[in-house]
């Protein structure tokens, strides 16, 4: 099976939190119950309400097993998807199967929305690492930043996060995404700090929209604001963490980039560095192909061009 035929596996991709992360996607693209203003994949076209068995667990596990035969190097096997992975009804079975295939840590990145659901908490309990997010501090900020389905309650989700943090026996790495003007001021940070007191976590990451967000008006806080936030909250600013290089088994340079930006946008410098690592002799041609592809969206953000596959 060639890499470009894999439906559920991507990477390994560089992660400032995980190192080299080999991704596993159990949900269709943009199947999510949030439409966060900062999402690097763009707006969610239709907010999902219910969990579903979108793909057979056996099919996903077979792909992972086949790919691991290549001996690829990675640090963490991460169930993250192109949407919200806890919407996958087979998550518990999938995690159990993945842990049988590798001795590397198995992680799940979640937006926390379904943590009030006991079945979801039981499924996540099978992971080695769970990384939930907490960007808001009340219902109003929740609706501004995460833009959830209208029936969702911030208080219920927060209580679900508190409950899960006390039940979970693995590593819980909490992440807060700061957006300039929405939750990066001192009053907001103090409210977040108060919420953290009830949550049991092992690491806290303070992040910002480093890649083009869903909404053009979204801005990341400046470096000084991130440093102050990290100090006040007692966390680690992601901007201070080194990121490893991108990797792909796909032999064709252009196709390799498409396989990455389908799930993880790359800016022009990352693409150039990636092509240099593969001894690509005609980078201009690759960039020209990207520019001409109608399925590739190019966004000017923070002084450079970023590419993401949107169709």
C-alpha cells in the first residue's frame, strides 16, 4: 500500500508539544461540534451533534499496522483527526487496538466538548496522554471563541473536564489558545487561572494562532503578552518550544506536500525546508503547482504565505 492511499494516517508531523506525531484520523474532514475562530482548517461547514461510527475500527487499525511495517520514526501516535475525534463512536476500541500495535505513547487531542459524556471519558481512559482544550472562562467567551453548537453549555463542559481530570490515570496535558482581544487580557487570564484550580493536569500549554485562522480578524497576542500569560497561569508558552521537521514517505515532492497540507497547513519557509531535506532540485516548479491548484488555498498571514488543502 502506498502512502498516498492511506485514508486515516498522516505524518509524522512536527508538534511543539508531542515531538514527531504520527496522526490517526477517525472522523471525516471538519466533523466537529465547534467552529473555533482560530481553527487552522477553516470554518466548520456543519456543526455535528451526535457521535458516529464513521469508519470500521478494523480498517483504521489495518492501515496503521501496515504503515508501521515501514519502520517510520515517530514519538507519539496521536488520534486527532480533521475534526473532533471524540465524535468517533469506536474511539475506545480504536485506542485499545492502537496500543497493541506500538509501544510508543498513544495520545488523543480533544476540544473537551464531549467530556460530560461518561462513555467518552471511559474511551479516553484507554489513552496514555489526553490533551483537552480550555480557551474560554464563561458561556459568553465560549460562544465568541469556540462557537459551539447552540445547545452546548460551557459550565457542563467545564465540569466534564474537571471530572475527567480526576478520573484519568494517564498524562493530562491541558492547552489554552489565546486570541488577542478575546481572552488574553489580565481579567480573562485571572478567570482562567481560577478555573484551573479544580483541574488535575500534568502540563499546561499556552498557545496562540501561529497559522492562518478561520477568521481573518483573529490575531495572536504579542510575545510579551504570551510570556505574561504563561507566567500567570503557570504554563509553558508554545512559542518557546522547538518544532521538529516535517516528514512524508510519499516519493513525489508535490504529492508529499499535498498529503501534509490536507491536515496541517505549511508556510512557504516550512515547505522550502521540507524540500531541501529531500534534495528537491526544482522548488519553483513545486510552488507553481501549489499556486495553480484550485484545491489549495494560499493565505498571507504574519508576513508569509501559508498553504492548506481545502477541497
